[in-house]
C-alpha cells in the first residue's frame, strides 16, 4: 500500500505523543491541617467560625522537576468565587510556623493579572538556607489559609501562581517551573461550604416547639393512665 509509510509515521508520532508527559506536571494541592495531612477537595466551616487548610505544591513521584535542584521559591493565591461567603488569612509555611522556608511574605505584588485583593488572598515563600525537596509523596508545603465563614453557602476556591512573570517557582537559576504548574480552575479547586447558624428567632421557635411536644406527650400519658384505671375499675 502506498499509504503504509504515512500510516507508520503517524503511528510513531502518536506513540511519541502518548509517551510524553503532560505539560502541566505540577499542581497545587489542598490538605487537612490535622493527622497525616491528607489531601482534600471539599471542606466546611461554620458561619462565624474558622478553618485552617494546608497548601502544597505537588508533582508526585518521581518529583523530577522539583527535585532537579530543589525548589527555592514559590507562592499561592486563593481565589474566591463568592467573597461575601468567606474570607481567608494567608500564612507562609516558614520555620517559625513549622514549615520548611526561612522567610515569607504576605500581600506580595502579584503579576498574574487575574485577581484582586477583593476576591483573593496571597502569600509567597522563599528559602535562603538551601533548596527544598519534595517529600515521599512528591509535595512541598508552601503555606496555610485560615478561612472564616461569613455567610451560608458553597463555592469554589481555586489556587494559582501569583507571580507568573517573575518565574518565582524555580528549581535553579535557569530552570523555571511556571509553565508546568496548573493554574486557574484546574489549580486544585476546593468546594468550601459555610454552614449557616440559625437566627435567634428560629432557635426560640424550635425551643418552644420542643417544649410544646414534651407537654403534649406528658398530657397523652396522663390521659392514657386515667383511661386504664377507669377500665380496670
């Protein structure tokens, strides 16, 4: 067949493309701040309460890109779909906070051009004591976000690199990781639910209803006792 060489070439190209890793090899990851810090995709916080979650940079194993020379700087921006429902306070994972980084900043001028202070919170971290390598799961702790519940409802909270133009996620002076990091809606979306607290009036009505049911139950019991005694007499 005349087209056999072309078909073979196409097959070779297809296999090559299949073998190549995806361009977005590194992701942000939300994790619980308790226990063994498992990854989470959903969380809830009571209205008027707080919840702290961890943020990791995750490549998985083998963490070839992150561990090529070790990560020397990074950052994360949490973007809210509905800022009126919840807010967050960022905290870099510095040594003082139990993290691996020597210092960190909050509110660093961002170059991502997609978020403002009204709907997001941001931190950056930087190490001057040596590059950081990934753990056995292929992830590096970057920092924390403490969420405050403002109003009942659920929303998506995504993570992205806040300084794309500065190549801040860098494993060596010449090896930037920015192009490998998933951002936007694919950057570890978290479903955050704020559980509403009942209004005082609602609580009062519920209390009155409970008292009323208890009184009715006592009355029915007394009536049953009287009727039983009358039958026995």
